[in-house]
C-alpha cells in the first residue's frame, strides 16, 4: 500500500478525491468521524457523503476526554452540571474549531444536560491544553493523545470520557453516559472506497481489515496512539456514518450552529 496524504478542509479534499476515483479497489480512503460532521455542517459538498462511497469497515474509535485544570472545583459530571446551572455566566470550553468532533460532543453534552456552555474555537494542535494549563478556559473536550501525558503528570485533571465504556488508558475516569444515559460520542476511522466497488472486492478488503484489527501488533500500535481497535461489517460502518449524519444534523439545527456555505 502507498499512503498518499490529501490534507485540507478537514478531510473533505481526500473524500472528494476518493469519490471520483475508479471503482477498482486500488484507491481507498481512511474515512474519519468528521466525515459525518461535515455533512451536517456544510450546505453543499462536492460529493454525497453516503452514496458516493463504498464503506468497507471500521478500524478504530476514539473517545474524547473532558478535562480541566487541577485547581478547578469541578471533579465529576454531576458537579459539572450543577456548576454550569448555577453559574451566572456560561462555562467556557475551547476546541480546535467549529464543527469538530470536540465541538459537537460538547454541544451534545450541553443539550442533554440542559446547561449553557460557551465555545471558544482555537487554532488547533496544542492550543486547548495550553489554554487549560493557563486557566484561560475551564473545560476541554479533547482526544486522548493530546492530554494523556498532562493527565499522567497531574498538570490537568480528567472529569469524564465521552465513549460508551470507560477508556482503557483512563479506567478510573467515568463516562458521561454513567450520569447522562444515552450520551455517547466517539470519533473513528474506517476504510472506504469510491462508489460501486464490486462486492467481491469489498468482501476481500473487509476480511483483510477485520484480520488486521485483530493482530496484536495492530492493537498495540493503536493503543499507543490513544485509540481502541474496532472492526465492523461494511453495512455496520455505513449505518454508523448515516446515523451520525442524522444526529449531528439535528444537533446543528436544534442548538443553532451556523452552517458553512458552499464556498467554505
């Protein structure tokens, strides 16, 4: 396999390239969780987020970690909800940008907990941990790799994780779902291809992907990177992306997140 980076536009450049590629099984796309968010937030995309892809199978999923600085009085999700409800001003959280998984996971939490939070988009990278360390914000909803060392060293403190179960690297940190039943957010990566890949090609690629995800070396490597291995059927992967598009579209509408126009 040759890895060909197609950076830009939060994965939409790579998605568009894949959607136009020949349906021969030789051009594949590591489709991210942000694929569904893009469908919800953009009024127009140069591809159809479901119909223009053949879904092969999931590879990994990643929860977000809700973190704050050590001196913050909030230590648990119930305390966070109580503090947000009693505060005269919305608690401030930062993410790497509007429409990211971090942003949507925080807004979903606020909606389900019936609290107000204030979003501060940042420049990405280490900006959010840096703002937390400097106490410029109160909360961060971040992927584990950006926080684990800071949490380990006690420079930041984890309040909760957003996945369906406790995160393997933070087993003592509860999930938001333990307090708010039904809350669950994970980002993910899965293998997809252009539309209309032959069924035998999809079957062969899915079998190879499932086998790879079960290999000890793959599991170890993914865990080092802060993500949990996860395989699926092609149908299961497609249904997950479609369900996320529906969920994020409803959230964007309900909370009034401004959609990007066709030029953005």
